[in-house]
């Protein structure tokens, strides 16, 4: 037994490499690769009559890991457990202690919010015990998720077929997406007309918009002229000669713009989406890399940011002091606020970790350009700029409003001037000046031109992934560690689809969520989910017990489940659709039902008659320029479970199908294939050679049959709003 050595178990191998560069030979570091135990997959695994006692099993994919951990742990009498500093990490440490427990072994908990040498060594000197209140909070969440998921999913599958699932958080998120889609569908656009005019005063010209008609403000849709004939009447008034147009009012006000708080998980995902076009999952993946550490040389690895799963804007005193010292050296004391600026976290925040920040403010993005990859550098710059800007003074903007009056009408022009840059020296995202007006004074002006423009009010926008995360944070459902996995589950279950960066519910998603909300109104409400988060926080603080919280949460589930079971058959019949067809095998009526792979036609005599058939799409159209290679008949363009495909018009006599061709030849040298449109198992469209597996060339973006003028590569690709690019030299191409 290694009496003088200590075993340290962390979550990821990348983090292990960083710790090895900080700790000496007296420490052996191994990784558990996340959770090693969970509730069983094939049965409930929760004893509801015995205080909701869970039964845990080792995950199948972690059996080798556990065997190796047990073998390694035999040689140590002291083991440090150093999983991530959150509830999930606390639970992982507890599971490890349960599995590796033996006589004479002492377990200690290490917690660190950043992977730097000083932070790690400080944590090693001050180990603590496992926080069982945090463990109970995580267990309560997992058990409640299992109760909802297992019971409701089982009921749902009786009605809609195998493979369907419900989840405590995922179904509420789906409800939010569906309710936004319903609001868009029911939205009725309202017509209104904007009237603008161009004026001059001396040598200066400026534009202004109609804001008041005969003392009635018209600056909002609904207050503007509602029809073209109303707009024409106003235009006629403007056209009249002899009107004395004059600037009746010039209002100048100064306003201070305060820097936003440092990033938390949801705001980081939102900003990375808006400014870097990163999806939430990509943002968190890159942030994990920055947290776990990057190599600075042959052996040195350093973590660059603090823990990235947090809902608190709290900033540590040490980090603030270092930040202010650096900013004073770089910009001078006049650029800093008089005292350290701090922010208040929103209601419901766990406040377990400080905000996301660089661990060393002196490691500027410029100094890391040769070390980080472009995506890592972009995200690090975003985090560094946001944090550093918090300690600089406010930006000062002067707002100027000019009012032009005449003929009972008023036009308004608004301009902004940046007087003091303040924190925008670093972070310019929240300071923008628009429409800088010339120097104007009260007095006469000349009307040069005018125009009218038809407008319509817009429906609320659909959720992007980042916007959905922000809304989930706002209403209090989910936690920083679950945002990405929730959206991933919705897409994998094909409840939602991503279309032009926004989320739309599928027919399956719409049917499922309406059924769930109708039958389980109390469970799949935002209020219930937010209430559960509060109870979990109470368990973590010790003001509520594990069984007490679950008893409160399970009551509405049980009452709804009893009602649902009574109405199972009526709901199943309600979802069936008559086709007017008869079964070719037994003559019974054919109906449309939901199954594992979506809708299908089935005989009503099931299970006596097992006839079924897929639903042919009604929007099939002939695909020109290609014939069936087996029978010579026309090919039809159809849409199935995996997207669009070509099918022989002689079906079911001929069962030939093939992917949709793009008309672009495969660029691989020596390959005579063609790129065709395909769909991944996760529902993402990609383009691959039709000679697979002989040729494995594939691209995510739509190919274009055009040669790159830079490197001569035979195809180009279209990146949505980013234009045309070469997949070989990775340069933007102007055609």
C-alpha cells in the first residue's frame, strides 16, 4: 500500500493532465469520466413506499472504468475526490466513495473553481468532506425525473407507440416552443404606414419621422395611419404650400450606460450565439476546454476560465483586486470606478459558484493568439472583455431629440453622440450610437422631400437554442448543467427541428405536448418546474429533507396518473384518423395511428390482423432528368422519416429508392460518384458521395458545382448567411 501517496480522482482525462503538471510525485491522478452509477434502465429503481429510496447500478459503459478504479484504489489509504464543484460533481464523489469504500480508507473532497496551480494547491491544503445535502438535492432531482419520465413515458407509449418519452424539463421546454408556435400561427398582422421627411437648416440636412397628428401621438403601430388612404390625406397636408416648418424643440439629455454583469451560463450561451454564431452545445464544449486547461509548452497546462456552469454574477475579492490592478496599469486610475463594481444575482440563483471569468486577467486574448484555436480564442476574448469591462466607468451618451412642427403635424429626429467611452474601450457590444445629427437650433427649416412606407406588425420570434436557454433561465426551469442536454433530447426525439437556426415543433412534438398538457396540467407547467427547483435548493441548504421534497412533488403526479390510466383507451381512439380504406387482408377499416416511427396505416382488427403500411406523402412530384435504373419508370420526389428521397413511380411493384442528387460530382480524385442529400441519425442534413462506402467524402453544407478560383478545388459550399466558401482552402469566395 502506498502510505505516502494520495490518489486523486477527477472527472475528465483533460483535467487530469492539468493536475499532473501542478502536483508532485506524491499524487496519483485518475479520471472517472463522469458518472459511474445511475438508476437502472429496465425498471423504476425507486422504492416509493420506503422514503423514495433509489437503487443504483453501475453504468454498462463504465464497468471497465470501475474495475480499474477499484484495482488502483487498493494501493491507497487516502483518496481525494475532485469532481466538478456542483451538485452533479458532489453526487459523483459520493458514488465513488460508496463503490471504493473499504476499511482504513479516508475519503476527502476537493473543490476548486478554477484549474490553476495556486487554486489546486490551496484546495489540496484544505480538503473537506462530501456535502450530503448537495448529494440529496441531486438525488431528488434524478429520482423525480425518473418518476415523471418512467411513469408518464410508459403511459404515452401505450397511446402513441414505443420510443416516445416525456420528461420533467424537456416537456416544459417543448411546451414553451409549442406555445410560441401557436402564438405565431394565431397572430394577425396589423397594417400601418410610416411617413418620413427630409429637412434642411442652412447647410445641414436631416431625416425625421412623423410622430404626432393633431396632438395625437402616432409613434407606435396602431397610432400611425392604418391605411394608405389615411396616409395619403396626411401627405396632402404636407404638400400644401405656405407651411412654415420649424424646429420647435431641441432636447439634449445625457445618459450613463453601465457595463453588463460578468457571464453566467445562460448569458454566455446567448452572447456566443449572437456574436460568434456558436450553438449552446458548442459554447459549453469550448468553455469546458478553457476550464480544464490548455498546454503552454511541453509539460505546463493551465486552466484559463473559472467554472462555466453557474447562475451567479458574484465575483471573488481576489479576482476583483487582480482585475482592478491590471486595468489601472493599462488604462490609468481615472478609467476605473471609485470602488469595485458588484452585481446582484437574480432570484432563484443557487449562487454556488462565482461568475465566469478569466482566472488570470493578465493573460489577455492577444497573448494567447498562438496558443488557442480560433474558436477557443473567440470565446475567451468574449469572457475576458465582459469581465474586464465591469470595473471601468460608465459610458456617457448624449441623446438629442429634434422636433419639427407645421400644419398640425410633428416630425421627430433622434440622434446619439458618444461623449465618454468608459467601459466600451474594452467591450463595445452594449454601446452603440446611431443617427448622429448635425448641429441644429430652433428656427425655420425647409422641407425637401417626403415618402410613405407600408408596414405590418410582426409576430413574436421563434426560439433559437440560445434564446430558449435565456427564457428557461428567466422562468426558472432547468439549471446551467441541463440546458444543453434538454435541447439535445428534444431534437433527438424528433419533437423539434432546427430550421434556419430557430426551433420548430414537429407534428409529433405538437401532438405529444398537447396530450401531456391536457392530461398532466400540473406537472408540465412552468410554475411546477420552477417550484421544484426551489425545493431542490431547500434540500441543498438543509431546510427541507430528501423524502419530504419528493413527497410534495409526487402528489400531483400520482393524481394525474390515475386519471390518465382511466382515459387511456379514449385518448388512443381520439388520436386515430379514419382513411375510408379497407384492409386488403381481412376487409376491416384502415385507420392512421401513431407508432415508433411516426404515423402509419393499420388495420382496426389488430392484433387478429397485423396488416400495416407506411403513409405515402401526398406532395410527391416527378423528379425530372432521372429514371428508375431497375424498371425505367419515372422517379418521384417524396418525403419520409429521414427527409426527402426518390422513389419509383411503379411502387409497390418496384421498390427502388435513392437519395436526392445534388447534380454536383464528388470532388475525390478518381471517384465518378455524385454528392447526394442525406440525413444523419440526429436529423441533420449533410451531403455525401453516392458511392459510399467505396468513397466516404461528405460535407455538412450544400455543395455548388463550381471550381475554387484560389486553389482549384472542384466544388464550393454554401454556408447559409456566411456566403460561398471553399471547403479545401477555407476561404470565402465571391462568384
